[in-house]
């Protein structure tokens, strides 16, 4: 049910419903209109056949006065003398219009519907009615059956003799209205549904490609531009997207160059300041000034590193996460820190090696600096791969777990300023993670301490595939 809701909430689903309903209504309406026209033509041809029989019999009576009485006694095909006292019903204007276009006496005929008893020969009136158990249901209920009708025709012959005839039209079976045939409707709707789904997928494919490209652009600004193909509107959208990507690349490049230039130009005056501070006689003041100068240098370096982390064009390669994390932990242990690689997973992902080394080095250094220890573990499941870096520190308040990712944020309540830093470590770490398709968030571990979780979601499986 959830998958069905997501389908109808998508552009493909909405286009599919609109096309299915619109095309179905149009197709069924056109089919019913064609069936109505066909039914009218069928009835017109039936009236033409009835008029032909009547005209043939009347012409034979009009041309043979001496045989007229005998012919009337015998009757013709579905035509005979009208019994005396027959009650006349409404006029059959449709048949009268057909007869008006004919030559001969029938052009002046008056036609009324009458009781079907008027069309039954006298000999048949003596026959007993069929037993009740043999009677069939009335055919009038069958839409594919035109019941028999009886008409009273009154017309003058060429010599002025008035004729009163009964004209029988037999029951006729014909094809029903095709539009209400359940099988036909089912096949029609199925065909329209397939066509509507294909058209909806084709119409939404450019939008899906644009959405995917926009999502990839957030991870990799140096991605390949969109191909400019397809209809005019799609080409214009692709060209606008590519132009936006170039402007973003140029803007980010200019920012990085500006920060690099500022960093480079500040190196000389900062170095001179440091040399001059060495000549300060007050040792306590000298140490404080040198500390402030070192903090300024660290701030400049980390600001430049933040800009470079978003612009890096390092290629991806197959990376063994366990080996990378083990090497980072070993380096920390060799430096005298309390670090542990608790669990591996054997996961190999397409990542940027240098960026990932910087990401996890930041997280491990953060755990060691503020929590005293670092425990690293890798987990791989059906929902993807997770790397957890946990410390044994005091943790953070719930409303601070996201705030610490903002640039230049340092929380005095849980982080000691004596540890140094400019408040950009977690900002850089999140930027590096998101550029490689991962998410980074913090949580307070149930057993104490703060835990940083880097998660790569599993790629979607194609429809019909089974999990291994």
C-alpha cells in the first residue's frame, strides 16, 4: 500500500492517472458514439427492407386489378389484408419518411403501429398456444434482439381503391452496443493503461534525470554536465542547469582562491608578529600573545580547508573501510592516545581516499580531544554501511547535537576551550561525508559518551530482485 501511495504521489503516477482517465473516457465515448451511429444505420437499413417488401406487393396489386382480390387473400411476404376492427396506434413516422421517397402508391401511405394479432393469419389463430414450460423469456429484454412489430398501412392505389394492409417486421438479432461489452471494455482499458504508463514514464524521465543531477551536484560540484538532448523544453532546462553548475564552480573556485591568497598573504605578517613576540619581556604576556597568534593561524588554515573540502576534485576509488580506519586508529595509539578499532565489516566502497582519511581523522581526533578515548566500529546491513566513532565524554544536550556542525561553533558547556580548535572540524567532516553520498550525525550513546555516525545508504535494488 505504501509503495502504491508513493507511485500515485509521483509525477509518473499522476500523469498515468490523468492519461488513463482522459483516454478511457474519450475512447469509450467515441466507441459508444460509433455504436449509436451503427445502430441507427442498422435500423435505417431494416426500414428500407420493410419498405421494399411493401412496395413490391403494392406494385403487384396496382398492376394486376383482376388478380387483386386473389393476391390479397393469399398475401405476400409479411404483408396481408388488415383485419376489420384493428385498432391503430401511433404513427410510424420513420417508415413513412422512407416511403415518401419511393415512387408509386406507397408514397402516399399512412402507417400506424397496431396489435401483433393483426399480422397473424386466421389459420394460425386456431393453433393452441405453446405449453407454459416451453415458453422462452421475452426477447425484449435482450439488447441484441429487435422484437417483431406489426404495422397497419393505408394507401390509395392508382385507380383510387383504398387498401388497408398489415405489415409484419420479423424479429431480428444484431450485435449489441459494443461499448458496454465487459470483455471489450477490459481490453480497451488495459491497452490504454499500458499506453498511459509508457507515455507517463517518457514524459517524466527528463524531470527525473534533472532531479538526479541536482542531487549529485550537491555531492560533487565537478560532476559531468547534463547532456543537452530531447525536446526543446528539456534542452533548455539542461542548458540552464549546466550554466548554473558552471557559475557555482566559478564562485566556489573564486572563494577558494581568495582564501588561499589571504592565507598566503597573512603568513608573512604573522611570522613577523611571532618573531617580535619572542622579544616581549613579560613571559606570561608573551605566552598568551603567542597562543592567540597560533589560534589565528589555525583558524585561517581550517577556513581554507573547509573551502577546499567542498571543491576537491579527487577521483573515487575502491576503498577498504576497515584498512583505512585501522590505520587511523594505529596512528592515534602510536601517538599515545587511547583508541580502539572494535569491529570491522569487510565493506569496500567507491570513495575518495584522502577525503575519507581527513573525515575519520577529524572524528577520531574530536573524540580523543573531548572524550579522552575513541572506539571505532563498522557495521554493514541491508540498509547500508555505518561507521561509529564513540568517546567516553560527557556528551551533548539534545538541542546541541546539530548546532555543533555550524561553522565556528564551540560549546563551552561540554567542550573545553583548552583543547584548541576553531570550531570547523565537524563542519569539514560533514561536508566531506555528504560529498561522498553519506550522512553524518551525532547522538548521545545510551551507555554514555558521544557517538558520531557516518552512514552510506544501500543502493536501491531493481524491481523483482531479492535480497541476498
